[in-house]
C-alpha cells in the first residue's frame, strides 16, 4: 500500500515539476515573442523613418510618422515629441499624436523631470512624477529625454477601456530610448540638409545679383562711352568709341545670359551668338535686306571662360565685315557656323562674300587693336588656331578647346 | 631700373596681357614673352632668361600661379611680382617672407608697378 502511495506522490511531484517547467517555457516563449515583436518594430521604425528622411518630405511628416510607429509598437494611446526651449527653460511639445479634442494640442513641461521617468498608475508617484502626470493628464506614462540634443519623447498608455490597458515595462523604456536616438539622428541630419539647402539658395541669389550688377555696370560704361562719343565731332573718335561699346556689350550679354540661365555657370551659345549678331547689325545701321546673316550655330552650353572670349572674337569678325566688306551700300551675306567636334573642340567658321582683303594684307602685322586682340584671344588665351582664306570674300576658320575643362570655377 | 630690362608677363586674359605689354614697352622695358599657362611660363624662363616676372595667380592650364612661383623660387633667383584680383592674406604673408616675391592687387597703376619693379631689381 505504502508503495502505491509513494508511486502516487512521485508521479504527482513529477507532474507538478513538469507543469512548472511548462509554465516557465510558456513565459519564456511569451518574452521571446515580445522581444521579437519589439525588434521587428524598431527595425520598421528605423527603415520607415529613414526612408521618409531620404525623400523630400517635410520634417513635420517625419515627426508624425515617428510618433505613429511608437503608438503602434507600444500599443499606447498618446505620444508626443518635445523640444527644450532655452529661453523659457521648459520642454515644449512640437508634435502630438493620439490626442482627442479634449486633450491639449500644445504642452509645456517645466517641472524638469529626470532623463527617464518610467511610471505606471500602480506606483506611488513622487512630487516630480505627480507634477508630470498632472501636466499630461495621465497616470501611466513613459518620459525619455536627451538633454544634449534638447529632445524628449513622452508616451502615455491609459485607455478608457481598461481591457486594453497595458502597464509600461522596462523593455518599453529601452525601446523608447533607442527610438528617440534614431529620431534625433534623423532630425540632426535633416537640419544639416536644410541648412545646406538654405545656404546654397542664398549663394545662388547672390551670384545672380552679382551677374546682374556686373551687366548693369557694363551697360553704364557703354552709356558713358556713347555720351562721350556724341560729344565729339571727330568721326574717327566716334568709331573708336562705338567699337569699344560693342566689345563691352559682347561681354555684358554673357553676364545677362548667365543670370538668366538655370545653371548660373554656363550659357547656350546658339542663343548668345544670335542675339549678339543681331545687335551688331543694328549698331552699324545695316539692314538684313542689304547684308543677310546666315547663322548655323549648334545649340550647346559653354562656360563663362569660353563665352566671353568667343563673344569678343565674334564681335571683331562681325564688326570688321560690317565696316569693310560691303562698301558703297554693296549687298552681300555673312555666314557664321559654329559646332562642336568631339567632346571639347569648338569650331567657328566665319565667312563673307564682300570685297575681300587688300592686296598684301597680313592679319598678324596689323596694328589695329581689334585684330591684334582677336589673335591674342585665340592663340594666347584659348590656345587655339586661326586660318584666313581670301576667296570670294574672306573666310576665317577658328578652332579651340572648350575652356570648361580648365575652368577657373572648378579650381 | 635699366632700360631694356627683360620682362616676362604671365597672364591668361589676352587683353590684360596685351595692355600690360603695351604699358611696359612704353616705359622702355623689353617684354620678352607673354605666357598664358604655368607650363608656358616655365618654358619661357628656361629659354629667354627674363630679369623679372609679372604674374597672375589664376592661370589657364594645369598649374596655378602658386605652383609656378614655388618652382621659380626653387630653381631660379628671378624676382616675381604677383598681380592678382584675388586678395589672399595667406599668400600675401607668404610673399612678404620671400625675398624676391612681391604682391600687387588689380587694378594696378603703372607707376606703382614700375616703382616696385625698380625696388626689386635694384635690391
């Protein structure tokens, strides 16, 4: 009989032990599941909020998304982000989520809670916690702040429906801290990006203003020269002034095109050449009916380092042709062909069907500023080449490398 | 400063180089060459042996003016006047420390330039 009792007790003990171990396993399983759930959630938080930060979304939206994920993860009913206001020396909410109409939409917390307050309604509050609870209107909360960054996170979990109520646990605090650090990192990166964008915008505005003022100053110089020329009765003096005015115009037009361009560092050569040629024709009072202009200019972008020398060369070529190639109201035509060969080589072919050059005329031996400066610009500044042909008028074949690769702007 | 002093102009803006050449010639000096790049300047130095170099800091080509000056001061004892539109305090200080290098900011008055050239050449 006693054997049967012993056996019964043995089995009873074994059953109790197994039951306890089962319970232990169940608890362990629940804990591991909760851990896995939290890990998944924090991974989601990092991924989603970082993705948002990568896109061009407003910071408000990132804050809201962040709080939403916090609410979902911790099954909480309210969450708020705070920023430390140094002037008031208090924490001011920058974003709240889960607030009903009865809740305040802005919160000031001036009671200086410690960095972490992990508080459930079952715990007897100390004075700081009481003060925090009164401000928030909740007795079940988690407060995490990072004083270095001046940011804080508040999570409240006090649903009216008590069945859904879940007290905060130590793991919630760890997770909240991790989440806040992720958010601070994003916030600082976003702030730096915004500062960069603002600074870039300011510099663009300044550069535009600079181009604009340069152009305007050049126009003022042109006007002064025009006034001075008008005051003179000497035709030679007037001619010299007009030539200089046109050279200044060729340069000022580059600055005008630059501040009108999107890139602020390059202009479209087709538009520039067309406008410059048109103005020069008007400047010498020559109608298109008498001297027709054939422009075959490829549309490509050039930097200021190419555009200004190009404008000065074209100005000399066109001015010389308009002044000398068609005397005595002779009719004719001028052709300008400009194109890019390969990646960097620019070709400029200029021809007219005028009277040609005087016999024995050698461009390099000329003392006139126009021709000398043109050769200096091509051979010296652009390190290019120029050849001249006299046949049914004059033709110049110029080639040089686009200066973009040697641009001063990139140095 | 002797008449016919041999000057080398290193300036990549063609019109500024032409204008400087004209002013130096009018002052009776001998402009032995105009270089637009650092490489051309060094080539000119080797072949034409100038007495003085007038030089911009921003040049086209692969070398900038500072690199060229470093090479000149290392290899030759020729005075250099830096003529530039970009005020750079570090460079100004460095130039002050070098015996044969002086610094002028654009726009430069011809009289100022000639006076400085004379000071450098006459020691």
